[in-house]
C-alpha cells in the first residue's frame, strides 16, 4: 500500500513539473542587474537557480570554516555519550562507584545533563550515599524536574523517610499531574507511612497509567488491600470495607485470606468461612485451604469432613494434607493426623508440616519423635538438613507415594498412560 502512495506522489510531481515547464516556457521572465557599469540579463528561472547555487556554496564555505573550531565540541559530545553508555552499563552491572563517576562526567554536556544526573543519583542511592544522591537530584531538577521529584521520593523512601517522600508527592497528586512512576512511589510511600486511604486512592490512576504490568499491579493492589483490612478497628468497619470493595478485589486469594483471619479475630467466624468456601468453589487455592483449617471455631468436625471430601479431586495437594493434619491434631485424631502430615511432607517438605507432626507425636506421648520433628522444623526454616524419623518406634508407616490421578481429554475420555 505504501508503494502505491509513492508511485501516485511521483506521478503528481511529474504532472506538476510538466505543466510548470510549459507555463514557464511561455514567459520565462526577464531580470536585469546593473552595478557600477556591470550589466547582467537573464530569465527569472535562471536567476532563481543562480541564487540557490550561491546559497549552497556559501553554506558549504561557512561549515568548512567552522569545522576546525567545532572539533573540540564534537569530541566532548562523543566522549560524553560514551561515558553515559558506560555509566548505565556499570549501573546495571552493580558497579555503582564506576557508574557514578562516569555519569557525573557525562553530565558536563548540557544535552545529557538531566539523564546523567538522574542515573548518577540512582547509583549513589544504591551505594547508600543518600546525601550525594540528593545533591545530584538538586542539580537534575533544573532540567528534569518531574523525574527528579519521583527519584527523590524513591531515595527518601529507601532511607526510611516515607513521610517526607509522601509530602513531596502529595501536591502533584492532588493536581493529578504525577507521572506514572510518581503514582507508584506515592502508593509505596503512603503504604509505608500508614496512610492507607491515600494509597488506595492512588491505585486507580496508577492502573490507568499502565506503568506496571498486570501481575505487578495485582501484587501491589493486594498488598494495599491486605494492609487496609488488617487496619480495620472492629467487625462493623471490616464489613463496611468488604462490602465497598469491587467484586474483582474480593476474589483475590490473599485478600480473602486477610479478610477471613481479621473477621475471625473479631468473632465473625461464619462470614469468614462463607467467603473462604465460596472462593474455593470458584477456584482452588492452597493458601485458602490452609486458612480454612487454621481458623478458630466449634465446627471443626464439620470442616474436617468437608475438607476430606476435597481429597478426591486433590489427592496430592500438600497444603490440603497439611490442613487435614492440623484439624486432626485439634480433634486429637493422632493416627489420621500422622498419615496426612507424613504424606504432606513427602510431597512438599515444609517447616509447618514438621511442626504439626511434632504436635501429633507429642499428643501420643512420644517425646523423642516430637522433639525430632520440632528440630526438623527449625532446621528446615534455616535451610539446614533435616533428620529422618526413627522407624522402630512406629513400624507401620503410611503410604506417602503420590496418588495417580486419571486424566481425561476435553471429551471426557480417559487418557492412556505414556
């Protein structure tokens, strides 16, 4: 399509040139120039061509005369661009001292002053030299004020001065003129400062700006919502907040987990259970399975039966097995608890499962095995090796192998094993 446009343009130009030539040929015009006895006669077209040629010659002579004087500035520009590139590479590689040195040298060129000083401030901040970073930002603000303001807020937040960072960004946020990076820094500064109302208000412009990808924005939004839920003063405030949240936010697993635990702490166990069960019916979540088993309440037996029904669809889910084991410990069903917990450890070892298994052995008055499990929980949390359980004390070990699950295609036909 673009080729046809060029062809059409060339045809139009050729047509205009042809008509213009005939128009000029009919009357080429007359130009007379007399100066101190000199007399020059020519046509208008020739005079225009002579003027254009004279302008081109004078321009070439002027540039040729300036070339020796511009050699130094061209060398300075080339070196500054090279130092800017080397400084940015050093910044990414973590050589922050080299980066700061190269970027400060690159900032001597006016056209690179703003970007170089901003990158130099970032390098100084990563080195922990917050004072030098702020000095560089003072200079960068003269050429790039908005970028310098956002980076200054980031440096202050890293230094633990979230209140100053928030105060720096609030005036621009009230005007609605913050840059995308500024909205993100505002959310983080407000979150660190405990100003959850402002953090929630900044989420909408941050999402519209597109500064963060979908996953990064969802994680930041969940962090703000969890902090807001945990800051509620009583059950009424929690229910009001929960009812005002959009449906999409009320379906995030970490947000549901925070709501359920906060509601249970206020004695609202039934609403907490309803939200967790509804979420698990919509979509399976190992986090909410653990939440389901850890909440307080007198209906632990009914919850255990309901959770055991989930084993048919999720027989190899370590989180579900851990939840079943914990509920069995609370009901003092030591044999079932040990079976579920040892299968959970075989599928996905974790400190929580070792601790719950220690509670199981403690309930069976097996102090040696219980102490070994507790030591394993601490060792696993530290990243150390865990010690196997003594087999002589309990020769009848439960089957800890994963259960084969029948796979079916979209038509419901079982798949043959590979």
